[in-house]
């Protein structure tokens, strides 16, 4: 799917499919399921804006917000593909309008590929996985395919061997514990976590996190969403995920964060098409110093944006999303 700006007249009026396109884009992963995006629909293009009212206070530069919005851009592009057209996406099309992150329209007609259709079919069940994985390896050749996906979106998916994994644990575990004790971080967790049966259509629901995150020696530590409140309904533990990877970008600026989000969503959908899901570790990466330390310690060829652990899981319960009508830019 192309993301380059090209010339020529658009071949379809996207406003006729606006609800569908926005709903598909809104299925993207976002930090704490904040869904920090808004859309403005024109006859020939949809513009995606950052909803800064949903930016975390622990994300002062908006890095995680832009990664989330980048994922929504990929979802929008995939939705355009499903209509039988090549998407044309401009990232940061007007630099003086900081909230305007992308403009997407339909380009030339082209049938979907089998790989794109598999990703489209995975959209409803794709989810961030915080529970146990099934034992056993990943499907053959999947990791190589996921690495190709990242490259196609201008990013790199670096696989961590046992030695690199041990270094990640040594760096990220203390950083995670410090963040869990931070008052501002704890306030954000309370704001964006939901009790069972809460009707809210944003935030992290109780069925998606454990009441006590596993803190096993030698294992990466999940973020503590519960904070001792007893909301969490997941069972933690289980078999170690068979693969760990770091999503990298060449730089660490706004364009890089949008590319990271597009690469992340593409990787997650490809994986989900084979019932492989990811536990995402982003909390320690909120600090630029930790990102730099990971890059240096692991000799990575780029800036780390997201850490993923991948494994097979058959049970899934997707988190709720706000309806398209609530996502329109005023």
C-alpha cells in the first residue's frame, strides 16, 4: 500500500464511505485505549487529527499519542484498500497545523492482495494481549514476514535473542517499577482503566489486564493497570512468549512516531491473521533516556519505539471503540 504523495485526480468520493473508513481506522491500537484521534471528512479525502484532550500527561511530547495515531492511519489506508483502491496518504501535510497528522484519499483502482485481505479479516479480533500464551512456536516464516511489514512502513523490527532479552529485562524492569510508583503515572492508570461492566467505550477494560502483574525474575514485567484495586480479570503467567522484538525507527521525531504506528498496526494485523498476538511493553520507553540506553546497550540500528512479545492465543475479547459519529473533528 503506497503512502507517497502522487498527483492526479481522485477516483472515488471517500465521503460516501466515511462511517466505514473511520470505524476501521478507529480499531487501531492506542496507548491505554485512549483513541486520541479525530477525523474530518471531505468529498475526496479524510484528514486525521490528534485529539490532544486524550494525550497522557506522562506523554508531554505526544510521542505515544502520535504512534497511536499512526496506527489509525494504517487502519484508514487498509480500509481504502478494501474498497478496491490504492490509498494515497500524506503525513504531516501542513507543518504549521500541528494537530493535522495525515490526509488520506483513494488513488488508482487495484484489487486487494491475499495478504491485505487476511489483515482486513483480522481487524475485529486483533487485540493487545496481556494474558498467558499457548505453548509452542510461532507459525513458520511469520517473523520474517513481520520484519518485511516493518520495512515496508519505513521501520525495522529487530528480533531479540536470549542475550539481548536479558539486557532488556535488566534495563526495563527497574524502569517499570519506578514508573509504577510515580504519582502522575498512577493517576493516568486510574483515569484510563475500567471496572467490569463499565459501559465506557474507551480505556482498558477489566477483562484486558491482571489484578497483579507477573514479576518473575528474568521476565519482562507488565504494566500494573490494577494498582491493587482488584479490577483485573486476566490470569497472568503461563508459557513465556516464543519471540521478543523491538520496533525501531531511524529517528525519534514526529514523522518517525507516525511511521512507527503504521508499522506497528501492520505487524499486529499480520500476526493476528495467524492467531498470534503481542504483549506491548511501552511504559519504560516513555523516557527518552531509557530509549537511548536500550539502543546503545543492544547496538540497535535505530530508535526503539515499542517492545513486543509475540505468542499464539486462541481466546480473544476485543476492547470497545467509540462510534464514528463521536470521532468527527468539530
